[in-house]
């Protein structure tokens, strides 16, 4: 089995708020990929004494362990349990009801000898390749379908669409959000490789238009995860007129995981 993982902060002076892991059980059958993209907090108080990096480390660690130790539980139950465990770790010291309490997007993929299960919540991406080379993309596109007016400012988004009906959902402190994720399963023999990307890495496709999702997967397989992140950085640096970046931050935390099963 071949796996590659690359993760780079948006700026060297700031902690990387992404989390990525690949886990293989001791029994040697199957495995799991976990990828989180922490939501950068506002500069004002957000009700929590902990950083987003602390949160993604806690949630990601719980998801990695539970994905393997609770193999009979569906991924929605695994996510709900991990969210609950993480919330308990700071419920006594922090206001978890704040709309910007630390939170993250989630990609989970877990496979056994028979099945590959997946879960995607918010705007990270999961790709998997079949034996015929066809690439399937799994996205939770609710955020991209929202009117731009609802995302005009952080305050508007927090009050109208963040973790609200008709808006978009992230993993924060409420385990019920797990039921909002995009989920599914395919026979294991229909997947020969998979990739997970945070939105800092999906810029290769959806911002800079270097190619489609299948092209992105081919690039990952040939050049590797670190090369994909490096290419995104080169494209960001070259966009001095902000033709592609627009209002987006110049550099975002970017993470990519590739696993050849």
C-alpha cells in the first residue's frame, strides 16, 4: 500500500489548522483516512480559550482512533462520538454555544476487505479512482451554493448560514451535525486509490483551473501530494493582480492525502 501526505500552513508565522492522518489497523485489514480543515477564528473573542489547531488535533485524533476501534459503527456515529469527546474536553472552560467556537470541515474514508465508506462535511474534497481509471468526486457543495450576500461578512454568515438550516455545516460542538454529512459506501474492489484535499489544496481545480478533478488525481498520483501543494503556492504567488484569488486570502493552509489501496 502506498500513501502520501502533505500539509503546509498558509503562513509560516501561523499554526497549521489542518489535520491529516492515515491509519492502518494492527490486524492488517483495511484502513482509514482523516482530513480536517480548521475554520480560522475571528480576531475578536470567540468564547473559547483554545486555538483552532488545538481543536483539530483533538477531533482528528479522536476520529483516527474511533475509525478503527469502532469499525462496526457507521461513520456518522464515529463523527458524532468524536465531536462529543472533544466538546467534553473544554465544555467546563469555554462557551461552546458561540457560533465561532472552534470547528472544522471533515473528510473520512474507511475501508475493509469488502467496503469503502466515506463521509464529507463542508468544503473539503474526497476523490476515489476505480479500476478502470474513472475518478469519482465526493463534495458537500452547500457552501458554494449559498448567495454571496449571505457570506458578505463573518457576522452575516454566523447569524444566518453557519451551522443553520438552509446554510452549511461544520463539525463544532454539536454531535447532531454528523447527520448532515454527505455519506456513502462502495464495494472495495471498485476503488484502487483515493485522495482527500482541504480547500487550500483544491484551489488547483476550483480557483486556478489547472484542470478538472480527474486531472488533479492524475497529478497527485504522478507528482505526489507535496508537489500539488507546492504548485498551488506557485500559482498563488503568481496571481499578483488577484485575477483568480479575488477577495480570498493569498495563502491558505493546504493539505493533501493520497492512498493507493
